[in-house]
C-alpha cells in the first residue's frame, strides 16, 4: 500500500490529475541543472518511440537542489504540449515534479517513487540518473520492457565498460552477491534500473534501513530474489557521467559493501541453506569490456594497504578476521612491492570474515566497513598489477574464476556466520 | 638517669609488645576474612556466571543492543561483566569487614563514610564506563579515518583522542566523588590546556608546511582521477 504521508498535497494533486498510468520513469535529482533537460528529453523520446499507446508519466523527485534544476524542469513543463517530430504518442506524457527533502537521499527519493507508483497503479517503473550523460531513449525502454511485457520484477542494467572501470563491482560486489544470493546479476549496484509495480508495492510496504538508503537498488534486487520474483538484465551500452567528483572509495565501500553485508544479514534465512547459482535472462548483448591502456601503477594503493594493515592489525582487524586469515595477511603485507600478490582465495576469506563480523557486530558496523578499505586497496593493487596487459577475455575469465572461488568457499562463510564469536 | 632511660625503654617495649599482641590476632582475623572473601567471591562469581548463562542473558543483551555497547568498549560479554562485578563487590565487602576488625581509630569512620559515598561511587563508575566506551569508539573512528586518508600519525591521533576522553572522564568521576575538587579541576585545566597548547605550537611552528598542505588539500577541489581510486562502480 502507498504511504500517502510521504506525498505532499501538491504531489497528491498532480498524481490525482494523472489518474492511472502504465509506465513511470523516475529521475531523482540534486543540482543537475546541466543535464536534467537532456534526461527528460531522452525519456520523452523513449515514450514517443516505444510506448505509443500506453499511459506514461515522468516523475522528478528532487532532494533540494540549490541550482537551476527546478527552474529548468518548470520551464520544460511549460512546453509540454509542443509539437514533436516523428512518431508521437497517442497519449499525454505526464510530468510530475516534487521535492522530498532539503538534502539528497536516494532512499527517500525511492520511497516517494514507490508511493507514487502505487497510487498510479503503474505496471512498470524505471529509475534513471540525470548525471548519466550517455542516456539514450533506448535505455528507458530497455529497462521498462521486461517488467512491463514479460513479468520480470527487477531489471538490472548492463553497461559496456572499459577494462579498469567498475573494479569494486568486479572484484567484490558481483562475485559475493552472486555466491550468497545465488543469482548472477552483474550490475546490482547501478544508477539505472527497472522494476515492476508489484515489486514497488512490496518494497514500499517495508521499512528501508539506513544501511541501504544510499544504494536502494541492490536491496530491491535482493528483495525480488528472496520473494521468488523473476530478475533480468538489459544491455544499455556505454555509460558516461558528469565528472562531479562523486563519493570517495571509503564512502563507496560504506554504501555498497555496507548494503551487501546488511542484505546478507537481513535475508539470511534465504541463503544459508541454498547452494549454487542461477543465471538470469539477459536482453541484448552481454557484459562488454573495451580495451584500455593500463592505469599508472598505483604504488600509493600498496603503501596505503601496507601502512593501513600494520596500523589496524592489532587495534581493529584482530576483532574481525579469523586467526589464519590474519596470519596470511601478515605474510603478504611483508612482501616486497614487486612480488606482492593478493591471492583470490585469501581475498574471499577476508570478505567472508568481514561479513560474519558485520553479522555479529564484532565492533561498530561502520568501523568494520572502514577497516575493509586498506585491504581492498591491497587487492586492487594486486589486480591491476596482474592485469595491466590482460585482454578483456582474460579479465572476464579471471572474474569467473573469482566467482567460483566465492561459491567454493561459501561453506566457510556459513561456518563463520553461525559461529558464536 | 640511666635507670630512667632503661625504664622508659622497657615501658616502650612493653607497650609495643602489648600493641602487637593485641593487633596480630586482629590482623590474622582480617587476613582470614579477606582470604575467605576471595574464596566466597570466586564461588559467587562462578555461581553468577552459571545462573546468567542458564538465563541466556547474553542473548537478551544482544537483542537489547547492550552487547554492542560492550563490544565497542572492547569489554567482554554481559554475563562476564556481571559475574566479574559480583566478584569484586563481594571481595570489597569482605575487605571492608576485615579492615573494621582491625579496630584502628578513625578507620571505622572512614569505612562508614565510604559506605555513605556508595551512590556517588556507582555514578562515578558509570561515568568511567561511559568514558571508556566513548574513548574506545572515537579513538577507533579517528584511527580508521586517519589510516584511510593516508595520514602518517594515525596511532598518535587515535591515542590523543583516547587520552583526552580518559582525562575528561576521570576528572568528572573524581568531581562526582568530591575528591579534591579544586585540585582536580585545576589539574585537568592545566593538563588539557597544556596538551592543546602543545598541539597548537607543534602544528603552528613545527608543522607550518604540514598545516599549509593540509589546508590546501582540504580546501582544494576533490580529485577523482587518483590512480588509487579508479571509478569503483
């Protein structure tokens, strides 16, 4: 059921004037004056080209932009009846806009989207990021279609990536979420995704924990998996974004790995007795990698790993890691930079120890996540050194081997998970 | 003259012998009481531990979130904390009884005063416990923050925070007990002031370059193309 208390009177009026809709694309904004017009245009084009007979709406949820974002959206709304080129929709593309707070929060924005979707009784929704500059009219269609026409509850994107892009997802988020939840969704942590009205209703009726508010899309995917709903992935193409700085690696790990560990904890009944993995239906080409020159050797990462490990091993890591894991880390931290290698077997054990420590709150959960950062830097250094000259195919093979290592060691995770201390 | 000295010495010797003769049995009694106290305290500790384990207090404490607080302070489980408290309270009680057997003038009164101070002692212990929890939590937060930003003196920063909070907690606890209130406050002001002044001088004179670099780094626009932090998602 929609939580109407989340909706302002103005938003309720706008939703009531729309009535019902089949499709909804939401754009959470915060100071996106530079790109918002292009994003809205792209979605409208997508509706015009792909959903001519369907009732469609665009919902902008703003987190309190202080730039011209709201004014630009208002000016676009004034032109909504302008004559368009080519194929035109038989129905009006409704534009709804609202502000949910004075500071940006993806979770709060999504709660408003859930409520609006429920009130409009939409069949499929998509969320797109206005920071994506490569947003194409096909994107919204590719995210909406599987949920609208084929009964998929969650639609993850697939991007074409350069070799050294998305390494946290490649080395941690994808293999671990795949091994734990048993579903091979490549991009569970993305800024664009699609979902069915039913999943919106299911997620809208649940409280959203603080741990998942920054990256609610992965929580939605896990919800779909654990509720037995069908998931899929759609190829979107290469993704470029506005160079806005974005969160640093510490914040990114807090948001994404924190989200993953929280989902492991919250949905443990689903995965503790489950083995193996299932692939999901993929629309369009599979995950694509484009060749790229190797980045400069990140010696700084190695130094941050070694110094961080030495400083934290007694004060923090001792409370998180198993004795054997800590001993092996000590050995590799003592290696010379030119011979340094972070074995994938050890990396998997480290992550499983961290997940178990998070589960039993060995120390503050936020501190557990922060303590992972130096170890991730060590693994990143090792990975980049190994793959400086690798072809995309070799990198993919390596990722698959890592995924299998995560699956092979899942009993270790379960053992650590169930241990009392 | 000589006789008077010998007589005086004899008198002193007799008095001392008499005092020792009177005191020694009391001392032995006190030692017996304290020894018994140790045994009883151990027995109580193990009994308390068993009962608390049977009642599954740790699980309740986990559910209530109290275990998290204890872990944050690097303290053992709730069962262990309570059974150890039972041990020390029992032992303290026996020690007080033992001391009262010694019948030393003024000591009885001090013990009675100590008992009257019991509520303040509990509050002071609570303050120290909270101080310990906060000091451990914040010092670890500073340690992790410094390590992840690549600062060289992460341990120093962390220990500085821990030290400041400990000093503050001890001062507040002593203030609660009204122990040399003025002196403690003055000592705290001096120690804290000296520490901050030391830091200010060290940073201002010794680390001008470091300060300049730090401010430049903090105020400059964030770089996103560090080789260390390739686009992670």
